[in-house]
C-alpha cells in the first residue's frame, strides 16, 4: 500500500513500474490518500517527509503546505493500526515532524540499522560502477 497526501501523487512512471512488478509477482498494489488506511494491517511502515521543492520559492505557501501535512506524522496511534509493524526511515529524519520520538526510539524502529546497512549498499554500488 502506498499512502500519500493529496497533491503529492507519486510519479506516474514509478507507479506504472510498481504495478508491472506487482502483477508479474502475483501481487497487487493499493494507493490511498489516508494515512490510517495506509497503515492498517501493515507489517512495515516506511515513512518519508512530505516537503516539496516546488514551494521553496514561496515561503508563505510552504508554511501553509507544512501545516496541512501535520497529520501525516507517524505516531503511536498510527503504529497501533499496523500488524506490529517495524518502522523504517532512510534518515536523516525530522523528529516530531515525520515521526514522533516514541516511534523513532521505540522497540519497533529499525532506522539506525537501516542507515548502517545503507553505507554497505552504497559502497557496493560504487564498486560496481567503478568496474
């Protein structure tokens, strides 16, 4: 399930690729605009920031957009909707904006392990690209 706020639709080419991959593996993908619905029953929550560079030149609009997205924060209530999901984020993370401290530091958070593994993946990619 991909859950995103209205106006932050994923790139159509990315969605086409995801749908193609899911169909070829006998899976399906759901796209919803409701955070609770997106979290319901999930085994993993992978969160991201909903900031947008298209508003960087318009500070007033950026403030309005940020206020409208305050409800798109992962907190205990959202985690309670899951199937005891682990929480992932690629870091760096804006604490209490993307996710609350109790989620980021909770026992189901794997953000630091994820960041540590990312270093090894990046090194492997560099080795591959340099060959």
